[in-house]
């Protein structure tokens, strides 16, 4: 006696995969990407000093993600390889956030439709331009969909209330200090940590040790990405001096290796021989 083959309609299969991916992403701590007067800032709740949610991809391009670390780390590495190969084969200016976003969209779409399970990730690819109007922020979801965001975007478990707050309070031209304080304040109201409590989610206190912060600074020569932490981050988040902004010098933590090359921090402006090779 033969049994009937098990059948699932394509519509139901895609719905189940989408629900699976969304649930995985919702468990992740949120990431906020927003423009400020001199570039684009990335703010993530991430107490880990080893596993980064925000990383450099190329000269003026950065990557942020939420979801399963091993999956979005594979995407990050693939993005670095894509950018280096294209920049070496053609020209460094041919490496763009739009091209990288299209490559990621193809990968995510293929995995979503053809693999046994979709990637439980949501990513942002951002490129800083010479002016704020030229900044580009692309948000990619688990199924390969691409959204061209303007000004800001939030991902992760508390994305909806955070984006609501950003729509109400973000405005072009914010200083770095104001942009970071806004992002941290909204991240601290994460309702996923206080589900079921009456009166809404109380505000938590997120210190520098619980945050991963980086910027694409349009005023830096060529490599615009830098991480912000330690005393500089404490000063930027402080409300004691509302006019305080980021100092011009690079604040790489002494002894911390570069996240892409594994090399020690260096002063690129004074020693051109230590700049990242094009290969």
C-alpha cells in the first residue's frame, strides 16, 4: 500500500520560511543607523568585544547586521571580497553601496528560495558621500528585498518603536553627540526586554560598555570608517556639555587590531606606506 506524497503549496512554504526568519531576527538586539552632520553613525546594543555587528567593508562603505552571527559574518566576508576584487580589477570608485546591496540581494534571495532554511539576518549597507544628500543607506531583509532608506533605519527586535521615535525626532544636520544620544535613548526603551509589564517599557541605562558604535566620517581621507569607544564615547553620550562634539583625531583604542586586516592601529595620514592595499 503506497502512501500519498506530502505536499505543501509554494505559498505556504514561502510563508513558513518568512515566519521562521522573522522570529530569528526578532530575538536579536537592535541596531540603529542614522545620518549626522558629518556622516553616518551606527549604534548597536552589543556587550561583546569580539563579535561585531558593525564593520568596515571598503573605503566609504560599512555594514551592519542583526540575527545569527555566523550567517551575517559570512555575508560580511563575502562583501569584503567582492569590494576588494572589484576595486582591484577596475577602480576604487567603482565599488559602491548600490552594487554591494544588489549582490547581497541575489545571495539572500537564492538562499531564501532554494536552501533548506533562509538566513535569519537583516543587514544594512551604507555609503557616505561627499555631502549628506549623497549618502546612501540600503536595508536588506532575509528574502533579498532591498529598501533605499533616507536618513535613518532600525533593525532587530525593537525596530518598529525605534523607527517611530526616529521619525518623530531625527532631523538632518544633527551633531554626532545628538545623534548618538537619540539612538541610545531609543535603544534603551527596547520593549522586548520588558514584555508584559504595565505602563510600557521603562528606560534602561546603556553605557559605553554595552554599546558598539562606529561612524563613516565624510571628512576623513579615503578610509572613512572608525570605531568610537572608551572615553570619547562617554563624552559624546554625556549630557553635561550639550555643545560637545567628536574631536577631530582618530580614537582607535590602543592595542585593538583593525577588524578587517588584523593589523595594529596606524596613523594613515602620516605614514602612507601603512595604508590598506587595494588587493
